[in-house]
């Protein structure tokens, strides 16, 4: 037995420009005597080593000791970094480990969304849930169903029962908000925009929405849907409830939830029936919420739920901080995920895109089906991250969302969490590449057919995520060509919400790229290989009928690999 690196992670989910960076490294000595080890550290940006350190450390017998690494405040406004560690001790083989962090001028540049939903009084004093979110670099946390009633958010007493019958503690909610703040996370209060209890509806029947046949619009026989038009008193009522959540509980923003229906309804204000079209009313509600909440607190966050991708075209440009889409059928295949992201990026004019794409395979329990669920999560993460979007899937205590009621989350095992953490580390390490707003997706215009700008060989490939092939996602700007390889081999279907077989490793995938400018560097990186560390690749340049062509070979693609060509 030799000492090992048990874990490594930053002390904050995200760093704001000018903040010092601190990395926690947990060193495990299982021996019954103290040992002296050397910890070598490299701070890496893309494929460049920016800083290196060496520390001689004594670990007590049978102990896990935490060593703190510090780096001076980076002055960049949006950049990701890798922290690559090597532990050596006498004749033992060196052990390698990596983690990552990013630096932004505002959390809005890279909003990684997670969730909390357990607020029972027994949660008091338990910080493990928020600590686990920090290790995933979650910097935006949705407090799901934290409230007393959907129409009366702040509870009248410290301990209370919500409309679903759960016992909750306001003291715990406030404690979790403070914990989030200690890790640099923003706490978002769930607040449905139009759901009222039956009792509230009976008091205000003229505030509700009705179907054309005269029946009131209902949701799961528990909530009545209210009229959110600016003329309706409900409009100001729900904004007032949001204001209380900010001022009285301490939240940093509101997650404005919707249910996907109704898309139209009949209002009865003052006894006058009128057709209400919600796609026109949502932006008005968002704008008025923003104006009012800005009076309560600086840096207010607003996220609005476009259920089933509706109505992104009218809502994306409103005064919210991201384009958030809950994905449901008929958006059922991988290429639909790409379509949704492209649609949102176009209408959002540069806003970050967050997809809530829940994975039902995690409800299954057999070892075989669970591994297929793990593979599905890794592939879906690769698809979403590769196209420059974020994924709401993970939450407290290894929680994984499988459907829209977050309280019924599934719990994943530690082995999967280590795998998915590596993917989130990878996303953060290369965040300024994956989420560069100047990148254009040219997968369908520069590959195959008469297009010779990019030519791939050595594997069957697809530009739009076909099963049984390697999906090539090609994005570029004037300074960089960014090529993602998502391995969908060993699978006969491309439904994102079904369990997946682990792909077959693809070796020696060849790439030929037309280049018009000098090439500065070529490297590959994968969350499946060396915890995301970059590897420089040898390449050749040759003259062709269309100018110079760069040729390079990507040695291995397991689930997801990235090729970066810098100019």
C-alpha cells in the first residue's frame, strides 16, 4: 500500500476575476506510520503550463490529510484551467490526478445548474449536499419545492407542510442558501408562474384561466392555472411573492417554472371573456419581474422554463439570464438536442443555454441497466457540452433527475459520480473553448458531399448523430477549429433518453483539414483519458489543389474526445 490522492477539488464552484484560487487535495495514507511524499502541481490552460509547484508533505499514519494549494488571482474574464497533480513516494509508481476551475467576470458567463429539494428539519447542519455540488462546479442551484404554497411562497412558520404533504423547515432552506453562498453559488427559488392552490382559486375565481368549454384549467388535480396577463391581479401577486422570497428568505433569483400548457386560455376579468395567448404574455411577466426584483437586490438571477422548447422564439430575448429548456418528446433523438441548442442560441442572442433533459434509465435497478444509464448520461453530457450548452441533471447527494418532480430523484453510485465529475471537470477546464460565443457550427456545411474542408477517416462517422457511428461536431472561428468526436458505436438507436451500451473504442481516427493560416498548435483531450489532460499531436501540412491541408491522427476515442487546432 502506498499513499494516494483520494480527491482534489476547488474550494469554490467558480471564481470571479481577481479572487484567489484554492484547491483542496486529500492525501490518503493507509499505512500505520507517517510517510513523506512529494506533490507536484501544474497549472495548465489548454495545452500550456502556466505555473508549477512542488510540495514535500508528511502524512500522519492511517490518516487522510487535506493539503491546500493556492494560486494568485487570475485576471482573465472568462477562462478555464486544469490542475494536474503527481504524487511520488520513494519507489512507488507516481500517481496522477486532475481537477479544474474557471474564472469569470460574472456567473452568467457559465451557469452550471444543479438542484436541492430536501429541506426537512433533519437536514439541519448537514453540508454534504452542497459540498457535493461544489465538486461538480455547480454555481447555480435551484431550490425545488422549498415553499409553503405556490401562491404563498414564504411559510408562516419555521416548520410547515407543503401542498404535496412534505414536512419542510424554513430554517434549513436559509441554511442551505448560506452554504451555497459560501461556495460562490447563486441560490434560485423555484416559483411557478401561474399555479395556485384550490383554496386560492375559490377566493379569486376571476383571476383564473378557463378552457373554451368553461372548465377551469387544472394541473394534476392539485393546482389551478391563473391568468398571468398584465391586466390580471395575479400578475402583480406572483411578482410580489417572488419579491418576498428574495427579501425575506435571501434567495438570489427566481426559477420561473411553467408546465407547457395551457398555451392559450380564456380569462374572465370583470366578467368579460377574452382569449389569452401565453406566448405573448411570458416576456411581459419576465420583464416586469426583473424590474421589480432589481429594486430588492443587486445581481438578481432569472431563469424561465420553456417546456418542450415552447415558446423560445418569443421568450429567449426577454430579460432573463439564460435560455432554459425542459426537453420532452417529440424531441427524442440526439440530433433534436442539437436542433434545440441551435434554436435557443439564435433567439437568445448569445445568452447561455441550459437544457433540463432528465434521464429515466436511472430509475432502473439491475446492474446491467444501471451501467446503460451511466453510458447514456455520459453520452448526453458530451452531446450537450459539445454544442456549447449546459445540462441540469445532477443535484444533492449523488442525485440524478429522472422526471419533472425533483423530489423523486434517483441516487447514483460513487463510481458513476467519479465518472461524471470528470466530465464536468473537463467542461470547466475547457470552458472558454466549448462556450466561446464566436464559434460557428459548420458540421453540416463543411463536411461530406462536395465539402472538402474537413475529411474524416478510420471510422464510420456522422455529422448529425446517427447510431453506430462517431458523431463529428465541427465548430470554428478565426482563431480555432474545435472538433468533437462523440462515439455512438455499439448502439443501434439514437434516443437520448434510453440506456446505452458502452461504445467500442475507436483507434487512429484520421482528420484532414484545409487551413489558410499558420497553425500554432494541435492537441487532443478527452474526459475518458488521463482525466482530461491535453496531449499535443504531431501533424503534417501538405499542398493540395485547394491550398494547404493539415493531416493529424486522433489516437483513441472512447466516449468523447476533442481535437483543437489553434491558429
